[in-house]
C-alpha cells in the first residue's frame, strides 16, 4: 500500500487552474493523475529519508501524497484549507495526519473548486461520507479488537467524515439479531471488527429478513480484520492489517458478491466464505483452544494431523459446470478481463425468478426474502444430472467462494466474486506426510491449483454425505455445524460488499493471463 513519500522530481501537474493552488512563500499544492504534490520546504523536511532513525541526504523541497491516501479536504471555520490523509508508519500501521494552510487572498470559491477536484480524483467511484453500522467483537481472535478499533481504525473513519454507529457485541449470535432488525435506509455499510465469524452473522441476519434480497443488495458488508483467519479482509481489502483495511473500506467500491445457501436437516443458512470437511475443518474447529495463537493455530493443527493419515469416507454429488483446470483458467481470464465486477449481473436474477415463476424485474423481487432453492434441499432427491461418487479415503473436502482463507493461504486461486460458481478442491488422505507437506507449501505459494494431488472444479451446487463415521467436524464459514449430510448451492451476486478494486485481491492461478488464447 502506498505511503506519503518525498519525491526528487514530481510529475508536472496538469496545466489547468483548477489543479494548482499557490500560497505565499513559494508554497503550492498541485494535483497529478494519482498524487497530490506539496511544495513546501518546511513540511518536506519531515519527510526526509532516514537511516536507522537518522535523517540522511539533502533537504527536499516537496513531497507527494498518493490520492488513494487522501481522506478529506475542506475549508474550516478559521479560513484554513485542511487536508486529512493517511501516512504509512510501518508495514503494519497507518496513521492520520493533516496539512493546513491559511487561504489568505485566495478566493474561497476557487479553493472549493480545487477541493472538489481533489476529492473526485481521490475517491473515484467510491462513495464518500459512508454511513456505517460498526460491530466490534472485543473477544475476536487473540483479543484486542476494542483497542484496535479505537486506535487504528476509528481515527481513519472519522478523518474521512464517515457517520459511525458503534456497537460492542456481548455474545455469539448478537450480530444476527442486529442485522435482522437493522434500518437498512439509515446505513450504507455494516462493518464487523472481528474474525470471519461476525461477517457470517451479519450476512445471515440480513438473510433472515422478509426483505432479504433488498437488504443484501442495499447494505454492503465490509470487514476490519481482528480475528485469526480474517479471510474476508484479505480478499476484499488485500490485507489483514486493520488500519490498511480501514483505508480500503474508506475508498471501497460496492461490489456484488455470490452467496451460498447451505441446507442441513430443516435449517437453511447463508455462507459467504467456505465449507469444509476433513483435515481443514479439524484444523479450524479443533483448535479453538489455541485462539490466542492467532492465525498460527491453523498451522499447529495441520502439523498435528498430517501424520495421522486420517480419512473421511463420504458420498459427494455435484452439479459440475467446469471440470477441467485448463478451462477453469480460461474462465478466470474472462472474468478478470471482460467483466465489470462492480455491476450486478441480472441474468442470474432473471433465471432464478423464471424458475420460481416470479417477475424478473429487480423492483418486483427487491422486497422478497431469500431466492428460491433451484436444486431443493438436502432432504430432496439428488437431481439426475449431478455427478455422484463415493470416496473411501478422502482427506480433505473444501468448497470456497473466496481465494484466501487466511493470510498466506490462497486455497481457491480461481475464485471470482460474482461468477455464479463455487470452487471445490479435494484430495485423498492416504498420501505420504511428505506429499501433504508439499501440498501445504503449494497453498502458501499460491500453486495449489496446479498440484497433481488436488482435484479442482467449478460447481453450481453439491451435496456431501458422511459415511461410516459418527462424529467429526463440518465447518461453514468457520462455524461448527452438526456432522450430518448437507447441501449447498450458489446465488450469483446476492450479497454486496466493499472491495478495494471490484475484484478479489488474490493473484489468480499461474498462467491465467494466457489461458484459452
């Protein structure tokens, strides 16, 4: 993420009066396409390069602020132009700072025009002054979310002039009720400060409403990472650092995102992230006692279980849409290069509505509950066009809607936010410990997709049925559910999130740029 840095020679500003403000004593503020160039010798001294804490080199006469880091600008009551922006303190932290100049003889209307240009370039298509419902889970992950909110996140949101309504959650499931009863016309975004558990609750709370489809489209869900996995933030904000995530949310663009319906018994729930059975589920749910380790608890759990060679007999039925890895790469390339992920794709809404005999207009269905299930529930007969197979030695089954499941764990490199498909990976459990370690290393390097021991498919729905095992772990977005058969189907673009760039921040499978060409 960019930071305010000194520049030896800034790019020449656009030669228009609206882009440059000139103050006395040789001070000027100039806008380029992506930076604010501040020519001010006294302030530039503060941005002098340092080596081991000691300033080195000549004194700069100017410094630049990336427009991405600009939070707000205005003329205050004292007649000063004040610009708030985020500056990088370290690889882990951003802090808010500001510059201020007396207008003097500069006409306020000229300065206001310049401010309008600055904010327009700084925010682009992102909404300014977002109205946020903030939910802070003080017990998330290793703890400390309350302190993180107060010291790292809140200052950036306030500097960006966001409207904040803050609630500190007291018990598990509280966010479900909050979002179920939320005044959706009063907020633009719900922001959990937590691990991935609170976003799961927020999405399911919105999904319980009688106007679920309208609520899920109208209110975006964003994420400040304060937990162990922090997958939502990694994918949408490109970071698991809270202050950097806060800046990404300030500048975040509304992005439709697929959601998944999970049915188990008589229950229906929404999933935004993943479902897992096998070693991954056990490493997640079986290490709850190690939450104090943060993300490292997953690695500890993996090492403990790799050498056991435990297998999970099961039957898996899938509605496979893209079975081959080469075709999946080609699909990913089309999604990345030809699709606008900030636009909701109505074709899926039309298809679902026509299957249910409903109107296809967005106005007609906006007040309705969740979309109808196209493939029934886990209690219905498996559709005839699904592929069914029995696995006696399954080691891991993992279905994902996002790429990163945790920092440095890019399990689903071909995942797309709004393609109407889920990514499924699975592997045998009787492979050698050395092969398992090789497989896990390929996750960190982002090359799991090409590992020959891993099957990777794009599916629209599936059913998982455990066999010959009474107890075990099934994880839905990191939440523990009964060890029973379950069925999942995807709803294209049902949810709305704030993303840094309108797509997931993961790199994609290797060689996707040339796939299908």
